C-alpha cells in the first residue's frame, strides 16, 4: 500500500499539471486573440459594453480581419433582430386583453413608434454600407430619433396594467439598449467636416447654429422652386401643412422641405412613418403658429395629442 502512494501522488500531480496547462492555454487564447481584443476595444465605450461584446463575439470570423464598419453593421443587424422580437410582442399585446390601458391607443402608439424605429435601423444599415460621411450623418440622425420613440412609448405604458406589461416593458428596455449601442458606434465615426455646400435657399436667422448644421448636412443642392410652400392666405402651394405632407413622396431618401409661411394653422400635424426625410421650416416661433385642440383629458394619448408628431 505504501509503495502505491508515491505513484498515486505522481498521477495526481500529472493530472493537476495538465489541468493548469489547459486552463492557461485557454486563457491565453482568449486574452491574446486579436479579434476579441479588437472587439473589446470597440465595445468598451458603448453605453452597454457587456451587451455589445456578448452580442457580437459570436459573429467574429477568424478568416476576416475585424474593422469598425463590420462591427457597426453587425451591431445594427443585432438591433434589428431584437426589434423583430419586440414587434411580435406588440402584436400579441394587441391581439389579447393582456394589457389594460387607461388611455386607449397606448399600445397602438407603441407599435407605430416601434415600426419607425425598425425602419430607422434598416435605413441606417444601407447608409453605413454606402461608406461616406454624409450617409453616416444621416444614419446618426435616424438612430437619434429612434431613441426618442422608447421614451414616448414608455410614457404611454406607464398608466397601463396587466400580466403582459412587465414582459413588454423589459423587452422594450432591452431592445433599445442595442439601438443605443449602435448610435454610439456611429457617433465614434466622426462627422462630415470641411465640406462647403452651395446654398440655394435662405436659412432663417432665428435658427440656432446647431439646427442650421442639421438642415444643411444633407449636401444636396436645393432648388427653391422644389420647396413645398404652405401659406394660410393661399399664396403658397397649400393652405394646410397636412396637405403638403400628403403630397410629399413616400419613403424618400431625399429631403423634402416644407416651408410654412407666417400665420396661424389650426391643425394637428401627423407625419406617418412612410413620409421620410421631411423638414418643416417656418418663419419663426413667434410668427408661424401651429395649434391643435387634442388633449389627454379628451381621451387622446400623449403621442396623439401632440400638435406635431411623427
């Protein structure tokens, strides 16, 4: 028995050595994998770095050298996938009485807002694939607008109740973390600098410098004759803003400027998700007025009671 003890100890030492070597090798592979290191660097400044890394690490291919654009496109694709799951939940919420709404239409508002977000993500993919700074600026604008949809939806669901509400709220919160990570990744690509554009229309002086940059960031040369003009006195192309929006092209990749001349416009303006790239431009906040008469007290949701909404 005594003679077998050294052999047993020797065997245990060998097993322990092999285990340590295997663990060390696995650790070194993970630590020094240049692809994973590159991905960690990409994700470390994201609002939700762990989600970013976990969702993208499976897409890494040892045959392709990772780069920022490929990570960005994959991040958008993951966000689209998660958004699709949320779309299914909204559908179920509308089909069955699992949510009791104090303001009827809150779930419907969320569904429409989420479709806008999904469209923004899909458009952002095509803009990033175009591979130029102008398109990245547009993708950034799409995703920035998409993030506001979450807050509007959450506000509408705040007063709702029912067994499905926690699941819907958790999925909503989770999905928009992916959207936020994608926006952060695009923002790191920088902005389009050093380009000057010929301005064929006058930008009002009351616009802030930031708003001027947003309006002029497209790079397109606008012909003043192609601007849709709304005038309450009948001197423009339309007398109501809603009519101008109906006339504007659907699903347009080019911006449509609707110039609203001074006056009072008594209407609630709704811009459907398929009326894309519309810019409303007035004569000033103290000259051009849009007034609506919907309110939450009358049963409208916050989203639907907005004077101008999209």
